[in-house]
């Protein structure tokens, strides 16, 4: 029994393929080191290699790669679907379909846009201050709440920007590669649902994001509806 349990728990390397209506493949493959190759193929021909969208030195990595790094460094690094700027990693878990191209582009958006951003500096400063206070047991709850609000506001700016990046890049895939975002997300509603699901593991849901950032939905809608070039 124990053995069966262990067998079930054993993680298989990621090797997934999803199809567009015209037969193009979205393929995610993990190698022995835990590095991921993510491509769209038309027959044998690779038409998009997402690696080309990475900033210098960044890698797409799966859990085993990050776990090894955690052992080496003694730090907690792994989290599904996030960007680690220190180690230049885009950490990815399983994909569910071609729609996750948008989620992938969202992470790529974080990679390009968050580093050294104003928001990041504010989050870092506030977090350090708040942690120092709480460590010394001298912080007041009011200050804590203000800190959380400031951080949430800054995070919402980052989220919004990364989603706008993802929608914009995916829209461009139509004239670049013949991949139509509207095949994947036929309506703006379906795009909203996807974004909300992606955010649901996170403290901010779509509605929260919109309330913190009232222009968020308008901006996304405009990008989504923008005629293709
Ligand atoms: Zn995000």
C-alpha cells in the first residue's frame, strides 16, 4: 500500500501538448534538468519559441529544477507560476490548455516589467519596514493595515500591467503567427473569467483588482477589442 502511494505521488516530468483548431500544437516539455521548452508548432516547424521572449539570463523551469536550487541555497524559492528575479527564473507548473499561453505571457510580462519598477521599490520598502516593526513587536495594527493597503495597491498596478502586456502580445500573435486570441477567448467575458481564475489563488481577485484600479477593465477591453493590424 505504502509503495503504491509513493508511486502515485511520484511526479512525472511535464510533457504536454494542446491543439488549436487548425492543428497547430502548443507543446511544453521538461528536460532532465527541469528546464522547460515551450513552443507552438505547425507540423514539424516551430513557429513560436517562447524562450525568445525571455530577458537575458532567464529560464523557464519546472519544480525539480527549483527544488535542487532550494537544497543548494537553503532558501524557499519554488512557487507555481511566478517569476523569481534573484535567480532569473520563470517557475511554471502544469498547463491546462492553449489558454495558458495568456498566463505564460502574463508571467513573461512580470519578468520584463516588474524589475526595478517604482511599485517594486515601494513594496520592498514597506515590507522591510513592516517586518522590522513586527520583529521588534512594536508595530501598531493601524500601521500594519496601512502597509497591507499600500502593498495591495502596488501589486494591483503590477498585475494590471502584466495582464495588459499578455493581452497585447497575444493579440499580436495573429498577424505574426496566425494565432487568434479570439479562438482561445471568444469573448471579453471569457478573458475576465480566465484572469479571475488565475488571480484566485492570489489574494486579489478580478473584482478587487478593478476596485483598486478602476481603469483596469477598460484598458483590457480596449486591448482585447483593438482591431488586428
Ligand atoms: Zn501576476
